[in-house]
């Protein structure tokens, strides 16, 4: 019987299967959460899967030279078992003999008892080395070559900090619902429940020192708090602050709404400021739209009468999108390269070839939604990408073809100005990377 604190062979085999799903079948960690939730139920199982994915490239760099000959393609699972073993030795504080024994025992569950000697030998070799030195030497080798090249070119001063931030676990950030309570009152409640936190550099944000299950947060059921990354909390205030002063009953469209974090935030801020307003939430994916409606209803405690949920394609000039809005949020689908800390599988799954099609798609979103903006109105273009191809370059192309569009300056507590907008990087603080650009219709 395996010691529960050390996990057993099963949890290691599950980690291997997860890596197989990601690398062989292009499944995401979100897919694993949706389909194999039980694998992530224990902190140990969750850490093993997320941690091995997070350190995939550096662990592979370590293991490859230790193999006398490369493993056959059909034995990729054994390669992954070695990564899972090496992750425990380098990054988890477990007794090495137990990590190695339990990892070797997982060979049986993979149907490959014959490989026990190989797994044992390679992991013992890793264990003989200076593991702290190894872990730090490998830290600059934990991204695919294309990523390193791109990030070095685009961020010659920050690339190392970005890579090292990507290897950390993400912070748990909370947005306090300003239509229900104040940041001060909520912080008092956190103090009373002994949840350690620091105030975030955003108007309604708090960063927890350690993650906790969301249902244990004070006021969770009453909609006093939502989970939202710090960088994402800048979007709604940016859009609101750029509303023209003569707007009394604004109509605002969120062109890519699911899962509704920024939409909820907008609803809170609009409700605080205007007696009457309309919020239009557009989403192409029917299931995601339904989930969004439920999530927003929870976080807004059912106060969603002002929100119109529409299933539509925001790149197409359909009848459904014939509005003249005061403001539009375009939180475009992108590479997610600013969220690698939160979604470590992106560095394995994202193919840079896709950047070209992503930027074309982002441009189509901008072109189409621009028609729904009234003259004098503002459009906030947002991505969670750090790549220029999805950010300033898309805006540059848009501005070159749209004579009635100008960009306006942005200034946020974190990040830096770019040619047309503002870039927050994952190394700027406990935040994902985001790009913001404010466009005005003149
Ligand atoms: C980055 S997410 C938006 C996140 C959201 N704004 C939030 O804060 O929770 C992008 C969303 O756009 C949706 N989407 C993709 N293509 C679309 C299209 N052509 N029209 C409308 N929505 C689309 C995706 O399904 C996804 O839910």
C-alpha cells in the first residue's frame, strides 16, 4: 500500500497519461480537468501533473543525454515517466528513494514491466547530481526554441525575467465586487478568516499569499468576490474611463464575452455609475455562452437584466450586431502567450505558425466590430499575448486602413507603453501578460 503523502504508482501513471494526451493528442490541461478531474483531486496529483508540464522542456533537456539511445516513438510514455520522476527529484521535497521506487513501480501500470531497470538507472543518475544546481542551470532552457528566439528579439531586456516568471505558479487574484462591498471591508473579512493577502495594484484587487478553494472565500456565495487575474482587472475600468462625458445611458458591447470575467466587472462598474445602461455580450460558442450566463448570474447575484446575451460571430456583419454602441470591448482569442504561468501547456501546444492566422482573425474582429461603434465612441482591444504580431502590429494594420480610427494613450500601474497601446508582462508582478489598446472613432 503506497504511503498517501508520497502518492503511489497510480498518480505517476496518471501524470504520464496526461503528458501523452497533451503531446500526442494536442489535448489541453483544461481538457484533463474536464475529463479526468479525479486525477487532480489531491494536491499531490495536481502538483505532479501541472509541475511536470510546467518544467517539460528543462526536464527533457536533462533526461535526453542520460539515455544511451533514444527511446522508440512507441515508448514515449517511458520518456514521460522519466520526466515525472525527474520532476519529483528536482522540484518536490520528497525522499529520493521513495520518488524513484514509486515511479519505477508505475512501469507495471503502463504495461511495461521490462522498463523498470531503465527507469531506475536513469533516475538514480539524476539523483547523484547536484539537484539544486541542475534546476537553476536548466531554468533558461524551459521553453521551446521558437519561443526563446521570439521573446529575446521582442524583449531583449526582459526575456530572462519573462521566462523565469513563466516557470512560477500563478498567484490567486481576487476582484472585489464594488457594487456589493468596498475593498477595505472585504480585506477586513479576509483578516478575520485568517486568509493572508496583499493589496493588488488595481482598484478592487487582492492577491492571496496561498491559493484557497474559492468557496471558502468570505462572501463568495453572496457574490462579493470573483477570481480574476490582476492584469485582466484593468480592462473594464479602462473602457469605462474612456466613455465620453456626454454618455448617460451607455450601450456597451463585449465582442468575445466568455467566460465573462470582464463582462461581470463591466456590469458592476456600470451599475455603480448609471441608472440605466445596456450591456451586450456576444460569444460564438453556444456552450461557452450558456456557461457565461450562469457564471455571470452567480457573480452578479442574478442582476443581469441589463445584459443581452447573443450567440453570434463577431467577425461577421450580421443583423444581430447592428448596434451603435458607446464603447466596445474586443478581448480577442490569441496565443495566450501572456498566460503561460497559468496555462503551462501553452508552451507545448502552441505552434508559432498559428500567429499569422491569429493576427488575421484579430484584424477581422476589429474591422467588423468597428461598424457597431458610434462616432466618438471608444473600442478597447485586449489580448493576453506578449507577442507584437497579435498586438501593436494588428493595431498598426487596422489604423492604416481605418481613416476614422485614432489610438489614445494608456497609463496603468504595471507595464509599459508600446507604439499604440500598453503591455503588461508576466514579470511585472503577480499578473498574466496583457496588451491593451484604446481606439477612438473620430
Ligand atoms: C479571450 S476569450 C474572452 C475572455 C472574456 N472576455 C473574459 O474576460 O472572461 C475569447 C472568447 O472569444 C470567443 N470567440 C472566438 N471567436 C469568436 C467569434 N468569431 N465571435 C465571437 N466570439 C468568439 C471564444 O470562444 C472565447 O470565449
